[in-house]
C-alpha cells in the first residue's frame, strides 16, 4: 500500500470516511488495533454533528506517516495514533493522561491483529480494580470532605461568594467518590445522565433525576442545605463501603457538614 496516502479522504458521510480509512489501516501490518470511542459507542448519544473517534494502535513508532496523523480532526473523523506500549498505560492511574480513562469504558474494538490483546488491554481500563477503587475512593472522599468543609465554613462566616466557589469545586470530587465506590470510572459530564440511567448506582438518591438537580443547585449558588443533603448520602455510602477511617479523621468537623 502507499502509506503517504494515509490522510483520511472525506467521504459523503462520516461512515464512508471511517470505512475508507479503516480499510487502509487494517491492510498495514504496522497497525495492530483500531478502537472506536466517543459518542458513537454510547447508544442514543450521536447527533447529526457527531464524528467518529478512532484510536489507531501501531506496533511501534516506526511508521512516522501514521504518527503524523495523531490528533487529526475533521468533521467526520478524529484520530489518536498511539503505540501498543503507550496504549497499555494510557488513562491509567498516575499518568498525566489519566483523564482519558473514561473514553475506553465503552470503547469497541474494530480490529485486533493480536488475537485479543487489544480487547484484553481495554478490559483493564473499563473498570477500577478492587484495590484501585478502594484507594481512589478514599483519596477522593478526603478531598470532597475538605472542599465541602471549606465551603460551609465560608458560608458560616458570611463569605458566601467564596463558599460558592468551594462548593463548585467539591462537585467533581463527589462524583469521583460515588463512581469509585462502585468500581466505576467517573464519566465525562456529557455522559453522566446516560450512565446513571443505564447503570444506576444502587441508591435512589443517585438517580439521574435526583442527583443532577442537586448538583446543578450546588453549582448555581452553593446552597448549604443542598450541600449537606449531598454529603449525608456520600457519608452513608462511604461508611457502608468501609471508609470510616477517612471520615472519622475529620472528627467533630463533620458536624458542620451534616444536615441540621
């Protein structure tokens, strides 16, 4: 094949563009995997504006013309070109790209030259391991308590504008905790409702139609009563999962966080 013709040629539709590119990629022995992510792997989420997010996994860095297509973007196709070694660790804890982890949770393998290796690597990214989940939940829980405590102290001291800022920063921590407690990767906000409706977190308080309005209220004005109600649910879930030590380390400070 002529590798310098790799640049995706736009088709009449995103599907045509994807098909043409994948046909060339699968014919190249340097390509060992193709992984589809993004809205196309979330049923009901694609719109007329949706493109295809495709990860091209190459054996090594010996195909510079392919590497040059990393982060190629068009109306039809977004590419990530990554070596097999990088793909193994991308999005995993301790990595600067750990924020990409959720992109692999529902990803689909379109091509696996390695007889299942690509799918196996994906499997390790889709959910948190037991030890990883416990460590993540504990760390995020401590951060959530800290940020909520800062917020409610400011409200107590008549600094509501600053309390509001801290309340907004506490929201991501709360979500990290709730999903980690279930060994799940926190979804991108775009897919939060999608996840909550299809795989509920097992408590009516975390149903999409209850949790999302509460989060919006906290983000809108930091309402202390809403913060305390949210904390009560998080504390109960965290204690049920065995994180008493993290919470008890806050001692009597927790009184400020609990509903009055």
